[in-house]
C-alpha cells in the first residue's frame, strides 16, 4: 500500500500516475502474465480509503499464523535510513537474509525511511540464537553504512 500525503490533493493523482509508470517499468502491470501480472489498484474513493487500515491487523495475524515452523520474528524491526537509501537498503537486507537461508517480511513508513523488518526464523532450533545474533549485527552494520538509526519508529 502506498499513501501520498501532499499538501495539494491534486498532486496525489500525478504521483499515482508516476507509481503506475514505475511499476510498469519494473514489469508489473495488469497486462502482464504469470508472476508479473498485477499492477497498481487506485483507491481514490474516500469510502474505500477509510476501509484500507482494516486489512493491516488481519494481514499481520495471517503472517504470524503460517503453518510452517518459521515465523516472522521482530528483532531488527525498526531501523530507518534516509529516504534516498530506502531503495538500496532492502537489497542489502535481502542479501543478509539469504546468507542465513531465510527471507523476511517488510513494511515501510517510506516518508521517514522507516522499514519494519521481521526475518523468518524457526525459534525451535538450537542454532537460531546464533543466527539471530549474526543477522542483528549485520543488519545494524548495514544501517550504519547508510548512517541510519537502529531505532527509527516513525522517524524517531
């Protein structure tokens, strides 16, 4: 979900069109096929916009209730980097997660560079504590390379 907060609401439509173009340039459009099928759904109706927050809580519950042993774990969750680095920073996180054989969930407050990240780990395994420590150190090192903050909830 992307929300625009411009002073002039007329700018929202311009930004929405730019988002359509960017996603299309990345290969994601409603005219696509297979994994690339899909694009931007415009939520310009105020009634629809009012209902959007209703999906966040159930979505988090669905993520946490997967039937697999690995679950998203919050321990490097509230790091933030300057907005221009918010493009490259997630690629670095992905590389770290892949190094340790996992993936992670992400949700951003893009306007302030905050990125909620939860690596997916199986807490039942003996080596998970070491893995968490290694991921933490590498993620914090990555944040430091971007001169970011380890605690950046909502731009703290």
